[in-house]
C-alpha cells in the first residue's frame, strides 16, 4: 500500500520524491544541470562562470549569480527547448577562496529544488619572480615583467639564495646575464633542488 507507506514516512520526517508514470505529456521543467568555473586562477586573470540550463519549453527566465553570498549578476536569459549554456565573465583582483552560486527563476517550472548550482575558485596572488643579475643597473627585463603584472625582486650576486626558505616565495628564478663564478656549489644545489623537488621555474638568459 504505497499511500499508507508514504504516510508512515511523513510521520518520521522522510521526504519522498516520485515520478508519475504512464503519462504521455512531458512535464514542464526547468533546471540547472551543471555549473563550471576554473578550479584556480591568478589575481587579475579573467575567467568565465558557465551555467548549463535545461528547459522543457522555450521561455525567458531570470538567472542570479552570487559570489560568496552576494549577488553580482542578474540576467534575463532566453532559453530554448533543451540545453542552454550561459556564460558570465569574471576577474578577481584579491587572492582568496570564492564560492559561486547560480539560482534560476523560471515561469514554466515544476520543481524549483533543482534550480541551483554551485562552484568554487581559488584565486592566487600575482606571480613573484626573483631576477638575479651581475649588474642590477640594467632593469629592462624586470621592468617588462612588472608591466605584465608580475612582482619582481631584482638582485645582484649578493642576493643569490643560500637557504631553501629564501627561494620558496617565488614562482620562478631568472638568471639574467650572471656568471657562474658568483655561485657557490651549495647555491647551485639549492636551485636545482628547488626546481626538481618543488616545481619552481628556472630560466637562464645570457
């Protein structure tokens, strides 16, 4: 007896979802199937929030995009029957962990519980590199990197790292016209380990 079983479940606070079988008429339904964002991005690097919406009928709907609980976009979208992709451009300047949420309001809809999607983006700070030069008076390379949004520490031979913690803050080390005679064997080994073991980039410009 399905009806009595449902009543007993309701007394216990159990929610039942059901599908009506035998009807030839397709249910009028609108739902968010997927929501995509890149898992990580650099501060200031553009990306897209992509929402996949399925609608049983052609209609106009309202899509609200939230970031960390605050609405940042409210769009009127024209949905065709079937699947529809909606994209929203984003760019975040501050490093941190961001939660994006999409909520759909549609006039032709049966179940509003499937009208929500969520995704997350980890935004890292701008890249920081160490440029080592024999002569720091020539800053053309460092200046060019800064114009591309890179944080640069320009140092001479006295700034060559001697301990691992001096290398770890950097995404990469660039040896720009600096002679090997300035490096102790321990310092060469340190750079090699930083590249092999922790993935720090290394470029040599002569």
